[in-house]
């Protein structure tokens, strides 16, 4: 199988006929490295609990065309869950993901396929260079979000959250997309050892039917998810390195301050100088607070190490090849 097109959708019934027709039209012509041979492909629709009849259309098409497959959730679980199941079902050497709202152009598939199939990239992300969305509702927030993502992840992509992407099969089989982490699949791939990540400017169209399923809350959630991913990547298997370090620092700082206050009081008292009781000084209670918080952080790191050492995936690594 050459290509698997994975489409996660939620209530996009009106867009599906045109989308499928355009995909079939694009893939009915030979691809660059296939010579005159037509590509072998499959289209996998993952219905994320739609209630508008999307599944009826998918079922009908699956009965008519063996290259069309469908997965249906009992309820809406989110895009990450849909992509995870689509990746699990995909069998193509190159996996293409795209949204079902017709804002992604299927005509971009051959070029994305070539960039991965030629061996230059493990993952290619689309870049909606000229967005057809609202300036203040999506354009500006998207630029701020992507600038933050580039700074934190070190991946120089202009549009990390673009739904139109191409992956080498090994990439999608090696990563786990969960929660709302679909926004950071390039970062998940990078942490799994797939560092050849590129991008391609792609055509972006206005939505023809319905409305976006993602509100402004996605930017807040995206920021929190980014922090979670960064933390897990750095300290997920060594929690003592962060909690133990911070705990030790706070414990030592609080202890030094408390000891200094006690020694200062004893010195002034022994020399007949006016002095304040240690317990009358706010700094003393702040030092005690630092000592207590330091102990708690250290214990949190210790417990995290115990949990990590007993985790079933503590020695789960991505092996590139064997000889």
C-alpha cells in the first residue's frame, strides 16, 4: 500500500462527498516515483461521534469502494483519539492526514507524498501561508501560538497545528496521540527520534459548510498541553531531577535563613545589643515555609521515581534498526 489518507471528522456530512471525490481524482493519476503505475491507496474516515448522518455516507461509500474504510466512535472523544485510531488502522507506506471541512486541498497530496517517499523527510507539515480565516479569531492567535511552540520545541515550523501532514509509516506507528496532543505531533515525532521534519506551503480555502468545531479555548488548552509535553519529555522518566533539585534548593535556602536569624539573635544577645525574638520576625516563618515546601517537593520527586521505576514502559525505547 502506497498511501493511507486518514481523515478525522465530526459533523461534516455536507463536505464529505466533494472531499472524497477530490481525493479519488487526485489519486487516480500516477505519482512521481510510481512511473505510469497508479498508486495503491486507502481512505480512512474516523467519525468522532457525528450526529448529522456522516456515518451513513461513510458506510455507503465503504460498501461501494473497498479502498474506503470507516471507524465510528460511540461518542465524541476528540481529534487526538480519532487520529490515534486512524494511525493504528493505516497500512500505507506514507500516511496523509487532512481535515474534512474542505479547507485542506487534496491536490497537495502528491507533493507531500513525494517529500516523504523520496526519503528526505520523516514528517512534512503543511503551512497555511495565506490563511482564509478571521484575522483576530484565528490568524493572530495562530501566529502567537506557533511562535511559542517554535521557541519551546525547537522545531522551526510556521504552522505546527496544520491538519494537512504527511508521515512515514514508522512515525505514526511509533507515537501515541492522546488528550489534545494532535497539535504537537511533530514534537512527539521528534522526541521519538524522527528528526527529519519539514514543511510545505499549502493552499488554504474558506470553509464551505458548517462552522469550526474548535473555539478560542483551544489556544489556552494548547499552551497547557505544550507545557505538559515539554515537562514529560524532559523529566517524565527522571522526576527526581526537577522535584529533587527544587526541593533541595528550597530546603537549604530556608534552613540557612533560619540558622542565620538564630545566630544573629544569639550574637546580639551575648553582646548586650537590642534584639528581636526570632519568632517575631516574618522572615523566620518564610524560611520555615521554604523548608516545608522543599521537603514536599523532594518527597514528590522520590515518589515519582518509585512510580517510574515500577512502570511497565520504563524501558520503552524506539529502536531504529537491527543487524
